[in-house]
């Protein structure tokens, strides 16, 4: 049973040992299916001028401001709205003291079809929409936390809230932010999708992960469009993931030097992730929702070019590929066909 008072929760198991609140939450996270879980402490602000931010939040705010000032967010205007809120969890959930970061591997072990006439879709989009998959598990974990501590407030996100999830995941020990700006796990490689629960509970934090990239620059060299002007910085204007998903422009408005380097990528890009040496340690996911369909593993470009909007909606009904919208996806297919014709 769980004993609650105003300051802590203690779990007494049938085996006779005592489990801390953090341990109980992490055990439940594993039970609902997450592959990685860790906790970070949200520090209180150290000052009140000009913006009352804790040290880590202040660092994140400064870095975000610098990135935005360079225009590296391209047309994603929402990233420039209230950056101080994006950097400081206490402005998202008042009284937030801890963040529970979770990760789920989407690596399936399959290989994409590289034959002529076929496109490439980023691995995370091979199966069902990871937002829905993680949100289901996250909701179950959040309900468990609220059952343990009814007085606690929580707020869960999967890539949808104003939270710099990779920075908090690194602080929680799930992995480190690599030079390609994505999280790298020593156990799961580059293949974790992330979620988090903000809570007013004060939980014992985990040790932050150490950056193990060293002198390796393989991910920077692998980028076809040179979208990383320096390590740990991505210019979305040149990133194939941005170009194929977020950019709402027709073929002719994409600069030719970028369009030609998009190769056969029709949704997202894994080039900087595929090359990471830590992927050698990744094992296939146990999550059935991430298994590829014949279309996502072997997207036949001529067939997709003839696909109607209705067929697109049906084929990708439960897929993150819907994010590109029909016009954007068809544009990507046409660019890939043109690149293969010229190649």
C-alpha cells in the first residue's frame, strides 16, 4: 500500500522493502511500456530580474534566443512565441518541481527499400503516429501518479507542449544531445521518441547524461544539405525534415540546390541519425505500433505520384505522414522522382 502525507509517498511492497516515490513512478513507467525513464529536478529561480528563471532555464532561454535570432526556425513561427515559457517549466505548470522524462524506441530492425523508383520515409513514421502511442502510455502513467499523490498537479506532453524535451531528457539521464541536436542513448542509439510529465511533486532526480560524442562528426558530414552550421545547431531552412514536412511551398519555390539534395526523401530524413556509431547497440522495439507497413517501408514513387487525396488520407490515416498534408507529400514525391530521373 501507499502511505501519503504532506511531504512524501512511500511504497511498502510485499517483499518488505521500501520504494521511494521516484522508484515507484519509474517502475510504473516501465510497466506501461516505456524503454527509458528518468527524473530531473526543476530548480527555483535564483533571481527576479529581468526574467525570474532558474539557472538551467536561463541557459535554455539564452540558447533558444540565439537560435531564433539567426532565423534557424524558418517558417515555424510558433517556436518564437514566448520563448521564456518554452525554457521554463514553471511557466507551463505553476509550482512545477520535477519532470519525468520517458522514451520509447521505434527502431524495428527493418531496412528501407533502396531500389530505383522507391522513396525514403523517416523511421519514426514507418508505423502509427508516435504521438498517439506515447500519449496513451503517458496518460496511464499520469493517472498512476495522481492516484499515488492526489494533491499533486501533473501535465503530460508528447512533442506538443512548450517544453524543451531533449534538454530535460538529457538532464534526466536518458541520453545526451548529439551534434545533430537529437538525443542519443548509449542503449537505444538515436531511436527514441520522447515524452514528459511535469509535476509539482518533489522527486529524487537522476544523474544527467554525459555527452559521449567526443571528436566524432559523422552526423555533420552525413547531412546532404549541410543543415548544421556548427555542432549542436540545426538550421531548419536547410534541413530535409523541415523541407519535407513543415515547409508549405510548391516545388518551384524550393531552392534548386536544396531540392536536388533532397534525393529520394519524401518524409523526414534519417541520414544524420543512421550514421551514429551508438546505433550498433540498438535492439528492435517491442512496440507493435511502430512496425512498418509495405507502403512506408517501400514507398513506390510512381504509384504515390498517382495517389488521390482520398487515397492519401486512407493510407496514412494513423500515420504522422499526415503532417505533411496531401499537397506537401505529393510535392516531395515529385521532387524525388525528378532527382532519380536526373541521377
